[in-house]
C-alpha cells in the first residue's frame, strides 16, 4: 500500500492518467472525475477491499477527447453499453495490469427512477486534491456516490459513504437534494436516505433553506 491507501500498481496507473489528461492551456478542457473505489478511498471512505481498477466519468461530449488522450492504452474504444440496467459510452484501457474504464454519459435505473450523471454540473461540487505521487485529482462528490450506490443496491458502500457525509451534512446535503429533485428520485430514494442519515427533520430543514 502507498500513503494514499491505494495499491502501488493502481496509484502508478492513476498518476500516469493524471499526466495524460492534463489539458492545461486548452481553452475548453474536457471534464473528468474519478469515481468508484479509488475515488471513495481518496475521500477517506473505509472500503472492505483495496481498489483494483480505475473509473473515470465524463459527459458524452467530452468522451472523444478523453479517449484520444488515453488512446495508446486502449483495449476497446468507447461504445454504447446497456449492461446492468445502465447506459453509457464505455471505453476500456489497461495501464500495465490495471484496468481503467472511461464512462461517458452514464445513466442508471428505469424510466420511472433514472439517475443521469451530469459531470459538468458535478464538477462545481467536486473536491480537487493534490496527492503526492499521483498529482491533482478531481473526485466525484460523495452525494453522487451515495445516490449511485443506493440505486445499485450496494448497502456496504452506502453505509460507509453515509459515515463520511454525516461528518459534514451542511456541505453534502444541498447537492444530495438537488440530485434527488432533478432526477425525480423522491419516491424511490428519499425514505431510504432519511433512514440512513437518521436526520429526517434536519434534512427537511436544510432542503427548505437551500430552496
């Protein structure tokens, strides 16, 4: 393990990705955020197993340029993927033995309860940290990770993420409510969120305040 808690091979691959995706000086650089187990670990979320791969999220319009930057590691270029009740344009890359997925335009759920990931919007809420040995990494917000894992039924991940969110509710809850409202997930997610956070009245108060 390294200082970040990420296995050395994965950390090395992530460092190379950060270098490849440095569009400094570009007038409108593509937006990407690190999600999945690597992102959660860098947030400080306790995981049951160390990360083995790297998940990069972007919007559809940024997928081609990001793929071009990673092209020399390509196993399969971004193509439409409908597996697991999700949709995305998904590209697969390998840096050494480390699998990297580029996920563009991700959506999960049915027509009545569907969450569409807007990376451009999430960027404004994304913490960006500099990690020694890796570089500057923008992380998927924890509010997204909670919604995403609730829809996936990953109870273990949800419990770990909730522990971090509860440490600073005022930071995370406005975005959490925004995601629920914009994706019309009140009926499917709100009761479970309030149960997990054990703060239904406080949640409502914060939601009212930000609206």
